[in-house]
């Protein structure tokens, strides 16, 4: 996590809002503010996530237009019965909008 935080600090101005998921502590380490009120997305990605629940955070993220995004898939996202809507939306969206800076 320190490498994500360091990259965020070096690539994104201090006043810019960012989107980190699924690890909200990255906001603290990077000393940045979340682009949305959704700082903890596990409930949207695990077996309890539903498409209806996922549309509100997706829309808020799109409206916020974060200056940077970090998406780190977690095993919870891929448990049997998990709705992959948010993961399926996040990966291509991040790939189109943001430049990959870490290996």
C-alpha cells in the first residue's frame, strides 16, 4: 500500500479528489480526499452486492470525475454468488480513463 500512496501523492495534486477501492486506508496514506462518499465498496462487490446497489456508486463516481483511481481486486470480489457488475464496470473504465503507473 505504501507504493500506491506514494504514487498518488506524486501524480495527483493535493486538492484533487481520488477514487481508491477497495482499500479506504489508501486515502489516509496518500493524504487525499475521496471523490465520492463511497470509501468502502466491499458490500458492493461481495456475495451481498446487487446491481441495484451498484448503480448509485457508479453514477456518483462518474459524476465526480476523480483525478486518479486505484483498483485492487480482492478475493472477496470473486466468491461464488458475487455479482461482478462493479468489477466489470471498474476495470475497463479505469483502463480507458487513467494511465497505469504501477506494475
